[in-house]
């Protein structure tokens, strides 16, 4: 681990001490550290369990944004074979915040589309931190329509703070592009499954996640606005993001109750960033399972049930 979250600082100290002891032993200082380092490992493991046993909504936001959390590119590389990227919206440009193309999930040909945040300074700037511009949503529309034409299931991987709010994006029709992408999700006559792998921010996420089945990683979040943005509007103070996170009901556990999400994918202890391969494998199994649930359904049934799902969102939670 190279990046610890604020609430993980006590854990960082313990794991750091254990690492120092092992480094001393490797340096040949003649110190037997096995027993002491093992005790520290045990203490760290217990602290990790205690920290993650009952995360607050704000802490879940922090985990969902962790820079070492696996991103769209990691999932595509690990889960899909024969991935052929398709670029551009055939209108203005190619948006690197959105990646997608033809691939195979096992023996099943699919269209996979997702937000990519990048994993270092250079790639984050290139990918615009996962915030898509209009051409990104229009690229997604193009790929979804292609999938509908050839009868390919669509898999979307959502991880975005929200659509890019810059002047150029607004001039090129950001809201219209998001609305058209959401409309494409509702209109295609093929199975559409979505996984919130990190942040699901605002309409920028809805434009990819208006799906037949929506899964959320255990510590992912999905909301109409970020806690900081909500706090700035309601309290004129972004520092009230903790209260906003509570009020927004943005966790996977809340959204299952509201009927927004259909399943929660468990993460490794300490979050997906601590065991990326394990988390990616769990997502792969969930995608395979969700697609299997939709096998054999006609285009009309897929479209009708998808629309009904979104018309009924919130009813479950309100009734409770």
C-alpha cells in the first residue's frame, strides 16, 4: 500500500513498522523479526476488519475514489478477451474518458463500455479524470446502437465523478448527449448490465447505467451529486460533505433498499484496492450471472422490463 486514506492512518503506522522490521532483517542486521512482525501483522489485520466493519457513507466515498482501486481498463484487460477498441463519435472527436469496444466474456461476444480515470498523473489528465465530454457519450451511443444491430449484450463499467462541466462541453451539447445516451440505454433490444466499480456520479453515470441489471461493488457510491457539491449548495460549505453523504443515501447498501441497485458485489477486506485481482474476479462472476439471467428474453421484454425498472425506482424504499 502506498496510499492510505485519512481514517487508515493508525493502520498505516502499524503496517509501516512491520515493513521496517522486515527491511532490517533483509539488510542483514542479524535481527530476528519474525515474531514481532507477525504480531504487528495480526494487529493490523484486526484493525483493518474493525475499520471496514461499518464504514460511514463519507468513508465509502473515500474508498470508492482510492487511486489504487482497479479502473475500467484493468477490468477489461483481466476479464475480456479479443478486446477491440472502437474510437470516436463520428462527429467531433474521440473522448479518452470513455473507452469501449468489441470483446468476449468467456465464449460470449459483448460490447463493453466504461469510464476510465487513469492511474497516474499523465493518464489522469489524458482521461480527464473519468469525466466524459459530449463526444464520449456520443461514442457510447454509437457503440450501443452497433451492439443492438448485431444482437450483442452490452456491459458498462461506471466510474466517474460526473460529466465534464467545462465551457466547451456545454457548447457542444453536454446535457443533450447525456439524455441521448440514457435514451439509447432504454431503447436497445439487447441485454444491458452495468457495474458501478467506483463512483457513480450524477447524469454522467446514469447515461451508462440505465440497465436491466445494476450491480455495485460493496464500497462504491452512486448519487445525483457529489457530497461536496451537495454541501456547497445546501449549506454553502463544502466541509459539510460528511453530513451530505449521509443525507444522499449513496451507498450500495442504501441503493439496494431503494431498488436502484440489484446486487452488491463483495470486496476484499480493506477494499478492492488491497486485492485488485480478487475484486476483478468477483465482478466478472457477477457480470456473467446477470447476463445469464437475461438469456432468452426477447428485445421487447428487455426494453419493457428495463423501462419499468426505472419507473419503479424509489417505490420500494418509500413503501418501507
